[in-house]
């Protein structure tokens, strides 16, 4: 289910950023980013749950997982934007097009 949800996330975000649905751009973004995103998720979540079930008391597990979700959202946002090193140029290019 994770690959499907991740593809839906990228498709929805790309469509909202562009203001229209562009199947070619969506396919390209999924092709470029799906592998890294799945690898990050498959790395984070088993470890997070291992720590949660082994070390976190049961009455604090929901708060712990909520904190992990905040971190995962930051990771997902970074991966969506293209990463810290490459996001600046693309973001400026898109912003410049909007203001012209």
C-alpha cells in the first residue's frame, strides 16, 4: 500500500503546485523520487516501531509516534522538493514564472 499512497501524494502535490494535472510531469516526478522516498520510509518506520515497542512505555507510544510523524513529514517534504541541495534553483525558477 505504501507505494500506491506515495504515488498519490506526489501526483496530488504536483497537480496542486502546477494548478493543473500534467501526467507527464507526474510520471517523471514519481520515477525520480519514488525509490528514495520508499527507501526512507522503509528505513524509518521499522526502526521507529522497534524503538517504540521496545523502549517507550505503552502510555507514551501515541505521543512518540506522533513525534516521529512530524519528523517523517519533514523528510517527505524535503524529498518532494528535491532535497536541500537542489531545491533552491527549482523553487526560484517556479516562483519566477509565477510572478512574470
